[in-house]
C-alpha cells in the first residue's frame, strides 16, 4: 500500500493519541472528517494500524525495576532460535525481545519488582536450557525517552 503525506500525518496523529476523535483527526491532518477517517480505516484493514493501547505507568501500581539484557545463544541453528523465542514469548516479565545482528543475538527488556526477582528470572531462564550461552545485564536508572513503536 502506497502512503501519501496525509496518510503519514494520520499515522502520526493516532500514534500520539489512539483515542482521537474523527473531528480532531481531520483538523490535525487538514482533511474533512469522513475522508480522514476512511483513510485510517483503510490503513487498519491493510494491517498498517493493528491496535490501540494504553501506556501504563507500572511504577504507579507497584515498584518496578527495569532491566535491559543482551543474550547470546550457544548455537545458531534455526531450531535454536525458535526454541529460545518460543520460551521467551511465554514469560510476562519479559516486556520486549528483539533479534539483532552483530555480536549478540537478542536484546530483552525486563520488568520485575526488584533485582532479586530479576536474578530469579535469569536463573529460571538458564535452567530452562533454551540455549543461552551468555547474558549481560544493564539496570535502567532513568528513562529519558520511551515511545511505542
């Protein structure tokens, strides 16, 4: 699907405010309400917009320690990657996982109550024998910028 500048403005508007009204969307993109809404619905149907989500401030609910983790697998066959990815997908404390090129295989983001909880999670991952060769832990001390994809 080819997108024009109006489509891109629509995407930016709904990225910033998923609850935007038809009229507000129209005003932001410089198009009347019905055509701008129709464009948004078309992009939803094409799978460009796949959902609308609330951003939850976890620290307002309970203490949260956020951790970034580099993971390198011991073996690099397709089934090794698949086994690791299937296991990671089932663990709620892992809030993000990206396969990356370069010297490591994955970046994870993890949210746990504290460092002890994080270490128990790592111990559990290592005990699952999902191919982890090594990992490096980075504790998030301050969030400067965070946006949804």
